[in-house]
């Protein structure tokens, strides 16, 4: 329990710091918040992904198989959420907000250090799982958002370009190539990547705090955020758990289950700068799911 609280507490302190700054600095507007998010999206988060691969020497076959299974379940869950929200919600903006937040958890900034602190042997599995989440979100996820952005039409050329040039997928591809081709990175290069990756999440959390200070979070946003938190924290990990004790008994799904129970990631807040999603609901979902995760994750870790 204390380990989880210690991992989560800095998130809230950074949000609080951003909130105080935003409240006291009237000249710091939402355009500046957007620029901070763009820094994280194009530079900081790709560095996190590359940095996670730098410590990997050999990728065991069973870890690759487990990661591919994880991707398959995640894709199925994504389509389930898209189908459910399509039936229950008429507002496409809300549908986008739900499926992105419910699918994409805080696997990099919170999940990686948390599970690594529990068992350092999870490092390879964690890196592959993070890569899987990114692959799903920035291929199928971006395709769904692009269709919504283009009013139901899909520009395949534009979609291909957005996927191929996506900075997070590029970071994943570079990280995999470094591992597979055993490319040696000089120490100064590793330190530089490490420093940039360390800056990404604090920048976004600070920007999130500023956004809260500049915007009033309405009650309806909290209701939607609560439903999203249940989908993310409870339904998704139980789906993984169900597969692990029935069909996939030959695979160790511990990392998959715990990573599925991570709170809503801060990445949707960044994507909302580019695609049509509700920022207020996203902010509320990040905060509510992260608070609940501090109580829920010890239970998940216990039965995983």
C-alpha cells in the first residue's frame, strides 16, 4: 500500500503545483498549456519509450507471446467500448473520450516504476506491454479518432502518415530496433534520453494542474469520469484475469492484469489538443481514477 501511495503522491503534488501556478499567474493561458502538451507528445514521451528499451538485452520468446496476447485482449476491449458507447452515447465527442480513457492507462509513468519496484525481473515484460499499449492506441485508436475528425470518412493517406510519423510509435520502433539490432548507445546519449524522459510526465501533470485552475469542472464531467474509472480500473483487469484462469493458463499474466488496472493515462489529455475529446472529463477521469487506484491497486496486485 505504501509503495503505491509513494508512486502516486508525486502526481498529485505536480498537479497541485501547476494549479497554484495557474491560479496565481493570470497570463499563463490555455495556449501555453497546449504547447507544454506538445513538448511531451513530440519529445518527452518518445524518450520515455526509448529509455524503457535501453535496459533490455534479450527478449525471451514467451514474453513476446504474452505481449501479443495482451494486445489481442486490449483490441477486443477497445472495440467493446466503442460498441457500447456507440449504443449508449449519441455525442461522438463523448464516445471518443470514453474509449481513449478506458483503454489507455498510465502504464509508463506509474505502471513501469510500480511493478519494477515490486520485482526488477518484470522490466522486459513491462517494456513490451507498454509498447503494446502504444501500438494499439496509435494505430487503431488514432484511426478511430481520424474517422471522427473527418466526419465519418477515412483518408487512408492521411491516416498512414499520422501512424508512420506518430512520435510515440516512432519511439517504440526505435526502441525495438535498438534491442533487436543490439545497437550500442554511448553513456552520454543514454543520460540525455533519460533526462528528457524524466521531464515529460512532470510537464504534462503541471499543465494539467494549470488547466484545472483555468477551468471549472462541472458535475456532469465527474459522473462520466466515474464511469470511465470503473471501466478502466475494474472491468479491464477482470477481463484479463478471466482469460488468465480459463483460456490462458499456460501464460503468466501477472503484468498484464496489473497494467490493465492502472489509472487513466495523461496521454488522452495531450491527444485532446489534436482530436475532438472533452478535456474536462479527461482531467476528472485522470484524477478520480488515480485516487481510486491508490486503494484498488493493492488488491489487484494481491490476486494477480
